[in-house]
C-alpha cells in the first residue's frame, strides 16, 4: 500500500537531479510545449488559458510547499492582489497588458516580502495560520477599498494591445501570450528548484536544525522562497485578470488558497509536473461539472480524501515511483 | 452545461407550415444561482418560467425552434463570465436570461456586449445595468435597486415615517442603496437620524439593531440583501422593534424571503416589488400553472424571465431573424404587453418600464394561506417607478 510509505521517498529522488536537465524532463517539457501549441485548435482557448494560469499558480505554491516545506494557506492574497492591481492598471490607468501584468506581479512580490517577513518566524500550523490571517486582511481590503469595486470586482478590463501594437482581442493571440508567460514561469521555477539555492531549500525542508548548524541563514532562504513563490502566484493572478477581464473577490477569498493547495497535493507535492496535472484536473472538473453547482466542492472534497487515503504522493508522485524517475 | 432537453420538434412545425413562417432556431441560456441563496428566487424556477413562455407562445407553430440550457453561476462573477463566454463562443447561445447577483449580472452584460448577443436580465438588482454600465445589448426587465429603494422610501415617508435609521451592508451595493433611499427621505422632508454599517455577510445583528432601537427613529430600513436581510429581520423581530412602534422597511426583499421568514417574524414590513402572484386573475392563473410544476409560487424574478422570453420571441417572429442588433431594436420599438407585468416598454437605456407595487407583509391572522403574504398598499405608476432616463448616466442617452 502506497499510503504507508514515507511521502518523502519520491521527493528525495528529485534531489538527485541537479545540474543540467535530465533527458526525460527535457522530453516532457518538449511534449508539453507541443501539446499546448496544438491544444487551442481542438479545445476552447479560454478554458486552456484558465488551466495555464492555475497551473502556474499551483507551481508557485509548490515551490514553497513542496521544496521549501512551508504550507501557506494564504496564497490567494498574492494571486488576488496581483489580479486587482493588473486589472486596475489596465482599466483605469490604461496601461498595456504586459506593463499591467508586471505591475501586478511586482505588487505581489512586495506583499510577499511584507507577509513573509512576519510569517516565516513561525513554523508548521502557526505559519499556515499567520498566512491565512494576512490573506483574510487582504480579502477585507479588497472588499472595502474604493478601487476594487467591492463584490462587483473590477470588471470589463481591456485586454489591450501587447506592447501597444499586437491586438489581444482574439482568444487565439492571447492564448499564445499566456502560453509564453506560463512556460516562462514554469522554466524559471524549474531552474530555481535545481539551483544551489534550491538544494539548500530542500536541506532546510528535510532538517532545519542541521541546515542551521551547517551555517546557512535559514530565515533568509525561507524569506527568499516565500517572496519568489508570491511573485509567481502574482504573475498567475495578474495574467488571469487580463485573460478573464475580471478581478473579483473569488481571487482573494480563502477558498482560492485552499483550492491551490488541493491542486498541488492532488498532482504531487514536491514534483515538478505534479501541480500542472493537479491544476488541469481541478479546473477541468470545475468546468465540466459546473452544472452541478455546489456539488463541485463536495466532489473535490471526496477526491481529496481519496487522494490522501490512496495515493498520498499525488498523481505524478505515484507515476514517478512507478517509473523510478523523478518527475 | 446541463441540457434541459427542451426541444420543440420541427416535424410538428412543418405540419403547420403557413404564412409568415419564421423558421428560426434560437438557443436561450438561463444562467443563475441553482444551489445557493438565490436558488429559491431564481434557480430552476426561472428555467421552468422560460419553458412556459415558449409553450405559451406556441413558438413551434410559429416556426421558432427554441432550445433552453441552464447553468449555475454560484453567484460569482468569474464563474458567470466564464460560462457566458463559453455559451456565446462555443455553444451558440443567442441570449442569456435571468442572472441574479449584481456582480455576475454586470460581468455577463459586458461579455454580451463584446460578443453582440442579447442579455435579458431579470434577477440582477443593480441599477448600474442601465446606468453607468448600460449596454445596447442589455434589457433589464424586472426590477432594480433604485426602483425598490425609491418605491419603499417615498411611500413610507409620505405615510409619515420621517425619521429614518439605516442598517446597511458594508459593501458597494448596500451603500448605494442607502444613498438612493437617503435622497428620497430628504426630498420627502424626512431626516436620517443614524445609520450603521454591518460587515458583509453578517450573522449577528444584535448590536446594530439595539442602536436602531434606541435611535428614536420611526423607520428602520434594511439596506442589505439575501441572507443578511433574512437574518436582520428575524433578529429585529426578536428584539421587538416592530412591537415598540418602529416601522421596518426592506429595501431589497422578495416574496420568497418573506415566505421563508414567516409572517410572524416579517409582519408589518414594507417593501416594493414588480410582481406578486396574487395581483389579478391573470397572475393567479399563471402562478397556479407555475406552482403545478415547481410546488411554490413564482417570484417576480421568475415572472420576469417568463415575460422577457415572450417579448424576445415576439421580436424574433416579427423579424424572422435572430440577429442581435435587429432583435434588440425591435424589442425596444415594440411596446411590451404581457399578462404578468401589463403594458410597458423598453427604454433606450435597456430599462424595462412597468408598474410597481408597495406591499406590507400581512399579520399571521390576516393570511388565508401559505402564500398569502402581502397587503397591497399602493400602486406606483410606471413612469414613476424607475429612475428617470437622464439621471442614470447611461452613455447611450445623449
């Protein structure tokens, strides 16, 4: 029974893979790219863009949770605040989408630095609770601040022209922009994970006192990964706001934080490709089961229970164990 | 998306082939809350109302094939906009119906404008739909927040309720309602002795109600909606606000809310609606047919879905075409006339104009049945029911 085995087993395998990209990762990345280039010809582009935004969001959380060992329960704060900032920048200030997205991402990074600075002083459940508390504060601000439009959110955000020149009005052209952003984000996260910095992170995750005794300044590592994770979450949120032309309270609500944790766990925490799979599964479910309304949450809950009981490493984690290669 | 499988066979239609045969296939999407707080108000009942409209209009005989699909937007603007986009892009939906929850309605209005389709709103409340956010593709059929707040406030002020206290949900919609109603109170020579904002959504209103009680106000008005209204009215009854001589006024209350509150709790509450099942023989007859299918009386939102579908089909039949621009023009130039809302029209800003009614919730001993909820206090004529055309700030009005 896989449930009994240590969850770290699959992730330990990942750690061996440092340096240049192993061949099977290269193959998977190439396949992913091919798949996503072909996908909009067969599937609804807006749906695919949603999958990509959430995939990036899940990867961002995975960086913190899977590799830093820090469970943040408030990542919606970064996702949502970046969405609000980029929506506001594009709609009210009339900035081009790429500038709006950058601004949104930066704001998430700043917010990440502030929240991270306070949150990393605590560990385990307290860390999770502190992040949740801050996320609720951000939610409250989003509900009350004059520029966020309360429960209406910021609607009718113009997609605008990329670099002021290329129109993104068609779903098709926007799709490829989102593809570039997501893929870029994914590769950057991959690089971070497999850098010396990433190795130290994993060391801290496995045994913090030992890392301290080796002379690493653990807190600055933790803060750095927290800010990085917040930044990528912000990138996802800012992009999402442009894609859906909407930033709403859903983006900052605590259920969003929970949903992204679910994506990571379902796909496989601490794997490179797990969050992608998790995000794809959850978003597809939400999309095709939308007519069941509130039942979606119940179904999600059941799936979560099943995944915890039967395959705790997540979908990709289990596959990685089968093929005995880190994914 | 769930298919209701409501397909009128074209085979039957071909048998009746006659003059002025339209031969158009339209697809309508009912997008509303099917599982949450507004599922009672809108939900499946709105789908049934739309189907009834198609049946009553005998669309098949007139060569119009109608398919109705539905989905749950869970009162979230992001889900609503996703579904709307997908319906227009992929599923070939021609018009979206209902859409309660203002934020979701605004989102759908924008996408409808972008895709040049038709949005027949019945459930959404915000008067911005025909104001700041007005669109040539929107018809706002049943009610709006301006209408309800004005109707109730002006009538209560006219009846001598001069000193007001507001219990307001602390978000944009609640504040807007308070602002609208305050205007009316001041115009009518009344004064606002106090107001308090409660967090949204709220559950414990005791401290706010105690302040309202001790404020010396004659009227306590609730500028909130849905579950907040139900909770605050319930608790107001526990604190005995009505018994101590204060008049309660709901700025956004529906018959379903009153029904679930019960007359014991809600008695004496003043409110405005555009439709009530017990208005006349026609509304009673229609509501009885509705009740057969849904086991409850229709809300004004569901009635609005019915009436708006009828008017839409009328325009499609007259044109023999479903092109959104043409149909919208036709709908606006044709006066509306149906059994539920009577005679009316659709204004240039998309606002549907009809009478509205000021009701007071009956005392339990006055009620003759489960759904016998209201006493009609007064009828507000159509031209006074809604915000004047030039006051909304709609860009379509020059």
